[in-house]
C-alpha cells in the first residue's frame, strides 16, 4: 500500500493508497487530530510582562475576578494566625502563653475540617452546574461568618463561627478549576503564577494586617485617649479586640462577590473555544436562552465514575506532595508566632503582635517580587515539575529557624537580619512549590474533570489543614516546656517538617515529565474512505484556542488505516 502527503500552509495530511475494499459505507480510515501550539508560555519572563505573540491572551476581566477571589480566600484562612494565641489567653483558657498552642490549634483546624467534607461536593457540583454560582454563594457565607467571628467572646463561639466559614465555602477548588478550564498550554504558567501571586499576598498580608489591627486598645493606647475614641468605641474594642481584622476579612469577601458577579461566566471552557468570537456578555445571553441539557442518570453512579477517572497514579503522587507541603506551611505559620512570642531567655524572639505583623509584611513583599521576577524564569529553566522540586529543596532551610534565638543574643540587628533571610526563603519555596503543584494537579486531570480533580485535591489538602494545627501547636508547646535536649527540644517540630520535605522530593523523582503539559482532549473520528479520496478535509478539531493572527488552529493530521 502506497503513501503520499498532502500539505497546506498549516495542515499536513498523510494518506495511504491501495486497493479498495469498501462497501458503500465501509469505514477503514481514522483521522487523529492533534492541535499544536508553540510554547509561548516559556517566552514570558514574568506574569505581568506582555504575553508572547504565540501565547493565547488571558481575559483581563476573568483574571481580575479570580485573583481577587484567591486573595480573599487566602486572607480569610490565615488572618487569625497572628492573634490566635492572644485570643486564647483573652478567653481565659490558659494563664501561661506557653500553653496557648493547645487551644489555638483547635480553633485554627475547624475551618479546614469543614472544608474537608465540603470541598469534594463543591467540586462535583461546579462541574455539573455553574462554577460562578458556587463561588458567589461561598463568598456570601464566608463574609457573614467572618464578621461573626469578630464577636466571639468565648471558645465555643469561636469554634462555631470558624467552622461555618469553612462549611459554606468551596471557592478555592472551584476557582482553580475555573482557571484550568479557561487556559491552555500557552498561558497556563502565566495564569497560575498570577493566581499564586494573589494567594501569597493574601496568605502573607492576612496575618500582617490582622497583627496591626488586633487588640487596638493595647497596641495603640494613645489613640484611645483622644476624646472621640475614649468613650463607647474604646469599650467596644476592649470587649471585641479582634473585631477589626474579622470585619476586614468580611469586607474583602464582599468585594470578591461583586467583582465575581461582574466578570465571571457560567462556563469558563467557552472562553477559549475557537468558535467563540462573540463577547462574554453575548455568550452569557446565549447560554441563558439555550441552556445545556443535563445528562440523566444515577447521580451517585456518575459521581463514582468521575472519582475513578480522576484518581490516577499521577494525581495521587501530586496530591501527596501537595498535602505534605500544606502540612509544612500550616505548621510553620502556626509555630512561628508561638515561637517568636516567647521571651529570648526561654528560646524565642520576644516579639509582640506588631513585630509578627512586620515579619509577615516582609514575607508579602518578597513573595510578590519572587513571583513576578523569578518563578517564570525557573519554569523556563527547570519545567513545572523541576520548579516544584526546587521549592521543596528550599524548605529544608527552615530547620535553622530555632537557631535565630542564638543569633538574637548578639543584638537586634543580627536577629532581624536573620529573620529577613528566613522570610525571603519562606516566600521563595512557597511560590515555587505551590504554584507548580497547582499546575501539576490541573495537568493530571482528564479533560472535562478539572472541577472534580481540584475538588478532590482541596478535600485531601484539608486533611493536613485539619490535623496539623491540632498537632503542631500542642507539639511545639510540649517541646518548649519539657526541658529535654536535642532532638526532643524546640527543634523537634522542624525536624519533622524537614522529614516530610525530603519525602516529597523523593516522590517527585517518580513523576513523569508529561505532567509539565496539559492533557489534551484529542478525539478519534472515523472517516468514510470515499470522502477521504475525493476531498481530504479535517472532520473535527481539538478544542483549543485560536492564536492571535490565525483564523484556524495549526493542526497535524495523521491517518491510520484498516480501523
């Protein structure tokens, strides 16, 4: 059987000739369509630099809405960390600051506990219905109960309000799915880098801002000597010393709600479809007048089928590393304030909430700079998988945190210089690890299952968020007061974190390099041989965005005979 090739500007078709063995409608030919684009994402040096001409442009409205939502979610999750130890003391649960870690861990873990049970459900619902509605409902619920948390006057109230914040919020996994569906291989790194930048800002600025705003009557007593603030306002702030940071979180969630309502669409996958030449507003009107029919069937059976499809070997390995990295991050975020608030004579740094806020602000600034100017360069050099491994390697330096107490004995300048270096390293490994892991999770998901994949990963990720605060805080409190020697002293928590990091690095060595790219939605379509002989046209195309300056995607079409 012979072979010849038909070439056009952007299309190459290989066709076999030979004796015809066909009935009128005999099918013996299959076209395999594979849309290819050049790696435009590797040309971008930073997420804010102009996109390469070969890369698909990111929709500005969508990205603004998603970055604000990610910022708000990170802020809401982390803002309590800078004052949770002091809140426990104010509740009268402990007399010594050393013991505050036991109760602080319980309050911090309730949010993740509820999201563990709700994240998978929200991901599944977002695939079936509308990701936009899921995020808007989550923003409303979180806003209401974040404000209520500021009125907590005792331990049970704090537990209930913090739990409701987690139970009514599925925004993180849904927003990641939205982002994965609206991007392609040419702009994926750029989009997820912006997402991680906004998350890092929220995660760092949350504790920093709340550190400045909590307990205002004690931090800024001179302000409340002014007649305007000395009356009922002072009484209110004495009664609810953590109302301002909680109200700030609530207002931010409302901002995310309005921005999401304005810019987000119901089906993000339509943003990058080739045939979508109309505006997003026109598309919204089209979907309202011609809704996509729901597939009938047993919902539990469909749920089980989706679960089995998503949970493959690559997904499991990436999620294990994601869970371990979250465990390390949450441990450090909880342990650092507890460690730094201890007097220098007792092994800490002697910080107050203002000092802790300054450190968190420093982390925020360095995180922004690293995400803007270093992350994409590392991806270009090492790939997404290699960049994740680099970030995990930098985590090993956190073992040196307890040694800053030794440096502190030589003066504040040396102590703050060491804290600055530690903060920059913390920002670097956070940016490299989490951004790359988010992309790897999205790339491990089968096409059309991003909501399920991100919902599952978010549920699994909440296991360490749920258990780590309960373990890390009490463990650190025990090591501070046990009077034991190395490694059972204050170093124990950091040794455990470093062991987890080493395990993650080993797991990444077994991950395939194919995770650096998105899984394509490639379809195989039978073609009638008689039609192929007369007019070899492409019968179908892979769902992929059109690059700027092209009217059709670039396709490679190969034929295999005798199907």
